[in-house]
C-alpha cells in the first residue's frame, strides 16, 4: 500500500474526503517527524512506538575492493510494533 492508497483507505473508514484524509495523514507524519527530530519518542498504545536509535561509528569492508572503510555514526528511526498490532497480524 502506498501513500495514495492509504489516504483513500483513511477517507473511506473515517467518512472524510480524500483531501481531508491527505491533510490528516500529512499532519500526522509531520508531527511524528518533528517529535523524533526533537529526540522524543512517539508511543501509540496498541499500535507501536516510534523512536530514534543512535548507531555508533564502525568499520566495514567495501565488498568490491575489500578495503576497510569507516562508517560514520548516525541516528536512525526505529519502529516497534505494539501487542495489539502483533496480535492482529498473526
């Protein structure tokens, strides 16, 4: 499912127009993004938790040249599914 299909599904389930559903989805994504940028985590009870994980700098190997390379430290978005979501997809 892509963003357009998700917008259509939200509109159908919530009784909204597709325009309003797209605005709601965009606002939700923006709010989650801003919270993660600020270092917060977003917990949606029953659905899951969005958080930021820090990955330390490490060494890797270039598979083509077999040279050792340095991989920089970075922050990465993580999602952990909640119990209700896990149960729903089993």
